């Protein structure tokens, strides 16, 4: 972020970023802190969460978001909620392990619902809130071998739109951000699985699978996603609600 352009637009606000220990979430934690927010970094990776929290002057919340029952009675006091934590599993449907499908849906759809549910009462009381759901181009279009991920992200799109409709009269917006492939461990970890399901060598996965659909042939950088998230939480983002913002190098233009 360019501090001379943005000032401290989130001074006095609290922000919670799930999956904030790594990749896009860590970049969002840095961006929101640079804008003045007090950031809580929520992650199952306790060491990573504490490291990022210390760096941004915030706090860590070590939590396994796959344990969704534990979130049923939660109440969150946060002005900005970034639902970002996620995992990937790559397999043909007939081979997809049922518990892997359920795990992806618990972390990437049930937990966002429960966190929004926990945060809205406080946002409504204060008359201001920003919910940013890190969806994906896979919230809008599909790819083979990602049934759990694609369906969870499509569900997140629906959750975001309902949140936008219910929250509008209370000063709360809800948006999805939809990146193409971003340079993070989540992408690095799926190279071997992608090679196996597509029947190609690992060194061909980048060109033949990952960058195949994008017009701009490079990975998105985490800070580029975070910069968009920062803008969406600022005053000029106030009329963006129920929308899905692609940042995918042209992938979804096809
Ligand atoms: N990397 C990409 O290409 C890409 C593209 C589009 C969307 N996304 C989305 O962006 C989000 C972040 O992905 P990333 O690429 O930064 O991944 P990442 O692997 O770098 O980070 C994900 C974070 O989520 C945390 N996490 C995983 N399971 C958790 C759980 N049960 N409880 C709490 N935290 C948990 C991990 O510990 C990690 O810190 C995900 O929702 C992903 O679907 C990523």
C-alpha cells in the first residue's frame, strides 16, 4: 500500500483475518494493519499466526476452523472480517475421499458462515462492517478434479450475497474477491497432485494447467490481492456489496 495515498482509513477499527499466517491472509493482515486496523490473525498454524501478529502489532487467535461445532456460540467484536483460510484437494470425483470433501466444506463454507454469524451483531450495533470473502475464480467457474473446492467457493459466493442483502441497512457490506492462481504455498502444494490427475510431468503443470486460462501469463502476487481488499474496506468501497471482484489476469473473460 502507498501510505501517502491512503492515510489511516481504518484507525480505531478491529479486523480479523482467517488463515492470516500465510499467503494471501498474511498479506491482508499487513495491508489492514498499514491502514490503521488492530488485526487479529486467526490460524491453525499457531507459530505462523503469532509471527504475523507480532509483525503487524496485532494478536493471534490459534483456532482450527474445521472444528465448526466449537464456533456455534461464538461472538466476535470485529469491524472487518476477512474469510480467507482455505485448503485444496485435487482428485477425480469418483476417487474423492468423502471426508476430504467434508473438511474442505467445513473450513471454507461452514466456518465463514459461523464467523459472519458471530460478527454481525457487533457490526449492526456499531452501524458499520466490512465482510470480505476470499473466494476464487473457482467461485465463478469450475475446473476438473476440484469438486470440493469449487462447490465450497460457489457456496461462499451465495453466503456473501445474502450477507450483503441482510447487512446493507445496518451499514455492513459483503464482497467476494476472486483471484486466479496466486503465488502461495497452497499452489506450490498442488503441483504434484495436478501432475498426477492430468497425467503430465510436474514441470509442465505451470504452463499446461495453472496458467493455461489466464490472458496475463503469470501468478497473481499476494500483495495485489491484499491491496484490493484494503480498497474494499475503505470509504470508496462502501457501495461495493454483494459483488465478486476478479483479479485473475483475464481467466474468467473466457
Ligand atoms: N493461492 C491461490 O492460487 C488462490 C487462488 C484463489 C483463491 N485462493 C484462496 O485464498 C485463500 C488463502 O489461500 P493461500 O493461497 O494464501 O493459502 P496458504 O496455504 O498460503 O494459506 C492458507 C492459510 O489457511 C490456514 N488454514 C488452513 N486450514 C485451517 C484451519 N482448519 N483452521 C485455521 N486456519 C487454517 C493455513 O494454516 C494457512 O495459514 C484460500 O481461501 C484460497 O482458497 C487462493
